[in-house]
């Protein structure tokens, strides 16, 4: 049997506004990324084409998990005269097997830092979990990791730009 390696090229048309916003951020040594899986604004959860990210509209409860640097980047874009239609929060989806690989010994101590961290994220994670978990129920448990802060530009195309992604485990 022959193993063929094929490459396909995908061309995405980017609006002038999106191009200008990306260039503005790159001049300030930031690394924005245009999300091509969908255009916005969105009304409910959207899963990326690879199935590795879930996106939902920003809610006030999300403020607790978002670094201030993401808000500053957003403010820079707005003060430069660009408009947005929506802020979207994304989470990486990680599927873990139903049975743990190694047995886990119970801990006798309470990790209060972890408890407060979970409590601050609770509402957003619970809402996403109610939507995503049933879709992946057969695959095992679902973890939502590494959030991202995205904006939908008011550029006529609803271009989605990821301004920042951070590690939630830090």
C-alpha cells in the first residue's frame, strides 16, 4: 500500500480592518491569531472544526479568569478607532479516559488554593460542561483548559481574532 502525503492550501480572505488590527498588535510585539473556524457574533457554544476548542460569548463571571493584559489589548484596539461586536471566550477541550491510568490515593488535606480557584471559575465551567459533556459522554470525561480571549470585529465579515491565550493551571 502506498502512503501518499498530500498538502492542501487554504486561502482565507481577510478584511482590511482585520489586517489593520493584527498589524497594530504585532507592532506592539503581541501575537494575535485570526480564528477561521467561524465568524461571529455567536449566540451559543461553537466547537472548532478540529473539535479541540469550544467558544462562548463573554459573561461577567468570566472576568475572574481573564488576565488584565487581555483587557488592555482590547482597549488598545478600541482606542485606535476599531469596533467590535462581541467578546468570545474559548477553552481547549481535553478528553480524558473514563478510567484513570494509575490509581489515585485519596488526600487527607484540603487544598484551599485549588478550592478558591475552582469556585471562581465555577459558573462558566459548569455552563460549558452542561453543553459539551453530553456530546463527548461516550469518550470519557472532558476537561476545559487554556482559555483564550477573542473579539469579533465589526468589519462586515465578523472576523474573530484571538487576542490572548493563557495557561489556566499556572
